[in-house]
C-alpha cells in the first residue's frame, strides 16, 4: 500500500504518520460516526445527501456537524484523484478525553479523519451472490452511521464463513437490511424495500434506486418485507455506495427464482450506471 496522504484534524499527512491518542473516545468506546461517499472521476455522488446524513448521525450522538458542505468539499479535494473511481471515508469521533468516563466530557474537540481509496469493482455483480438470513442482533439506533460496528462485523463474518457475500437481517419476522447494505426484493412484480426508521441506515444508494425506479415506471414501494415474503421473492438485491446494486441469486442455500440474475436488476443496473455517467 502506498503511503498516501490522509486528512487528520486540519492536516494532510502521510497515512503512516497519521496518529491519534489512545484516549480518543473512538478508540476507547467506539464513540463516533462515519460516512462513505463515492467520488466518480472527481465528482462526489449525492454529496449533500451524505452531508445531511452525517449531520443526522452526529445529532444522534449529541454532536454538531463542525463544517458546512462547502468546507467539507475543500477538506476532501486534496485527497481525491480525478482519474479514478473512489470513495471518501470520513470518521468523526467525540475526541480525546482526559480520562475514560462513559459520560460525555465537556469542551473537547472532535477527532476528524478522512481518506480516499479506489473503489474496487465487485466480483459477483454480473453473476449474483449468495446471502444468508440472520437474526438482526444490533441495537436500536441503526439509523445512526456509528463507527461501533461489532454486531455488523459478526454478522458479515458469519455470512462469509458460510460462503456468502452478505447477511440479510431479520428482526421480529421482518427484513431490516444487510450487514453493510440495504435490501430490495421483487414481490409480485413490485420492488419493495423496508421503510426508513431506526431499524435501518437510510442508504443513499437506496434512495437513488427508489427515485430512478419512480422516474422509469418500475413499480416500487417502501414497506415491510416479511421473512417468508423474502423467501418467495423473484429478485433480491443488496445495495450500498461501494458495491452499488448486487443481485442475490441464492438465499439460505435455495435459488432465488431460477437462481439467475433477474431482468429487473439488469434494467435497474443499466439505469443506475447511465445516471452515474450523467452526473460526470
Ligand atoms: C448497515 C448499512 N446499511 C445500509 C448501507 C448502505 O448505505 P449507502 O447506500 O449510503 O452506502 C450501508 C453502507 O455501508 C450499511 O453499512
């Protein structure tokens, strides 16, 4: 890995030299939030929506967004390579406290870290992937993009150990989301995705897909998906900023419909790629 430049607390430094205190509350408690923002050939994708979600995540943990959209843009610019498809990883923790105490300390500065990496094309986009359903073991505030991801990691790891690309999570008998993605299912010809509430992260990719579906007359709705409806769905997708729209062709060891990537996925993926191009 090259020793590329990253941003830490107002400075641009080589990655090797970016250091934080062990008293940082992100390190001690996972007390912070993050964002992942795609940047295609230098163009940040739905940047304002990502900034708005960041502001909401920060508010969710009692913090204030320290910068305006324009200021964030200025911070990110030096990290971006305009000839690549990349994503910005931004992490904000509550900062470094004098002692380890659960209650929020007064008057500390947040720790702000950002880096930019290339998006690697996801193997399985054209062929589809396997997924498993798992009980959603996470907390009550999944709408906050919190850096404390241990439950997500355990769930994803269980999927990987079962040779699956993603875990689709079920809470009280209904689908919430993937370990690191939102879920869409084609049910009776309608594209359905769970409602936005504190059980899921409001994915930016999810919102873009809903907008594009509406514009292109693909029937869609936000609604509960029961675990049994998921089993009989004719298509299942998992979506995220870095992997985009991934078709699931096998769920819990059973083929989704005929076990091949569905026609609605092909249509939506074409529309999505064209939309991305139109923003460059
Ligand atoms: C738990 C979870 N849900 C949904 C998403 C998708 O969000 P976005 O489309 O904004 O990347 C992610 C992305 O990493 C995620 O971690």
